[in-house]
C-alpha cells in the first residue's frame, strides 16, 4: 500500500508529517542528548499508535470495498 493514502486516514497532516520527521530523527541521527532521546521515544509511541489507527481504518475501508478479507 502506498504511503500516499496514509495522511487521509491520519488525524491530521501535521501529525503525520511530524511522525515522519520523528522517524527520520530516530533512524538517521546519533542522539547524544539523553533527555531529547527519551522525549523522541515517548513521542514515537504516540506516533505509532496513530499509524496503527490509520492502518486499521484503511483495512476496514478495503474490507468494506471487498478488496481485503480478514484472515
């Protein structure tokens, strides 16, 4: 599934973009500041929960359209 569909199901485009920026920060940057790292990890949990809700909404929509069957 293309990421172009996720913002439509995310709570807001700003939250989705923030989650992407946070992901890039955690994956690509060496974080020497432990407090900043802790804050980033806590924010990542919130972002992950938002993305899980988006996936669930997309799956429900695909199922309703007959494109996806729950196994």
